[in-house]
C-alpha cells in the first residue's frame, strides 16, 4: 500500500487549509462539476478544468491513485432552446458540444476524466434519489414537479456561509404557486409539450440541474468522497444544493470531505464588457495564442484568486490602439476603417498571453540546452 503524503489544501467549508486525508489510504476520489453542453466553452470553463487537471496530475505524481469523475449535463433548458434554434434534437446538440468540449480541453493538455457520466444515462439513479428525499420529508411533489424543502435541511447555507433568514430576506419573490417556499429548488421538472421527457413516479419530465451531481457522485465515488472541485460561481446555490440532497438522502455524515473552488476569469473589467463582451471561447483564444501559453497563463495565478485578462484592441486595418468604449459600430479615427464587433474581437490582443508564450518558449529553450536533454 502506498503511503499518502501530507497535502495541505484550502477547504471552502471550513475556511482553512486542512490536510487532504483520503478515506481509502493511497486513493483520492475527485468530483468536478462539468459543462452544460449547449454551446462552445469559454475561458472560465478552461480554468476550472485546468485547475482540476493540475491537481489530478500532482496527486498521481505523488503516488496516489485518483478516480476523477466529471459529469456532462446533457439535458437542460438551454440545450432544449438551442435545439430549437439549430433545428436539431436536444441529443444532437449535446453530442455536438460534448465533442467540442473534449476537443478544446484536449488542446489545452487536460487529461480526460476516468468516468464521465451523463444525466441521460443516470435517470434511474436520479429518480431513486428523489424518491428517498420525498420519503424522508425533504422533498415534495407539486404539479408534476418535485422540489427540495430547504427549510427542512437544518444546515443549509453552511458552505456559502449564508443563514436561512438572510436568504429568505434576499430571495426574489418568484411567481411560483408550486413551491412551499421561494428558496425551494427543483429536483424534477414536469415536461412541457414537445420537450424530451423520461417516465417517473410524478409523470414524464426531466431532472433539475443540481440533483445529477448528487446521484452521479454517489454512483461513482460513494456517499462520502474526498474532494469536490468547481468554480466559485457554483458555491451557491449549486454546491449548497448538492450537499442538501446528498446528506439529506443518506441522513448522516459528510458529502465531500474537502471543497476546492477556483476564482473567476475576467476580461479587462467593466470597460471591455460594455463594448466587446466579457467572454471569450477557448477556441477564440487558442486561435490567437498557442494552447500551452493559455494553460501557463491560467495556472500562473493562485487558483483561488480572480484572474484578469488584459486586453488591447488595435484597429484591424492600421493597428492604431483603440479605446474599447468608443469604437464599436464607429470608424477608426486614424484610417477611417469601419469597425464592427466581430472584426475587433478577431484582432484582439492579450498581452498576458504574449508574455506567457515567451515564458513557455524560455522553458523549452532551457530544457533543450540542458545537459540532460542530450543536445549539449
Ligand atoms: Zn455539480
Ligand atoms: Zn485604423
């Protein structure tokens, strides 16, 4: 049996660095919330995937066996909408963008997970979990939907450090006569006419978003597992809801023993977002810079910190630096070229990635010149 090295890792639940102590010596079970496959993935998705990939590689390097589970949300409102727009089925949308996600992460050097469960392949386990929650008084059926009864789970808010009272006060008053409480969230959604649906004890429908991760992690890692990772934006409500579902259903103990959340990715702040959009797909960025430079840049900052991409926007015709706020839909003050959003985005410069590219080249150069490379 391999001995487990002591690895101190910040844990969101306790708010402190704690040793990552595996349940089973020498083995780490890691769950990462994966993509909802309705569109191309953006750089924020790349960051959470690369953070997890770095941890997996490091743990394996330390001699640990890692079971890395990352789900694919392959049925969801956004996928159904996209299917209507593209004139194909929801299943075709999911297959197309799952393949694109794999291509993008492969290009960034991310290892594939050991298990990649899909919602549509996990329906019986999801239905069984919802039935358990209903039997335990933690969920209720209403008009063909099923909701989690948040007020019945006493430690709701523990991960995000929110009290139920604060959440109640801050909750938008939703027009839903189906819910007992505005904070209650859907575990099962009744199908509207024409939507993909699966049979259930509550009628045809599909799972809500949060329940899938509770069902999939239980199937592949057990009721309690070592490490749960994801972007900070998932702490509330997604991960809070996963805890409520999983701990509520098993009635004891801990869901994930360690929580790891990576920071946001931002593109040059507010100014950029107003004119050119505060979001770039992985493909847009890797079309301009080598994927290794992108990876270097994304892991060059502490994983919990926010990461800001500086952006420079030159005129596509004369290269004059443009003020991002002024130019959209206007003409270049230098050469008079018409400026549109797509053209500007295609010529954008990321100085941080240029610097990262130089650093990667420097590493390769140093390696090539080292005596161990055999070239000197
Ligand atoms: Zn999840
Ligand atoms: Zn110009």
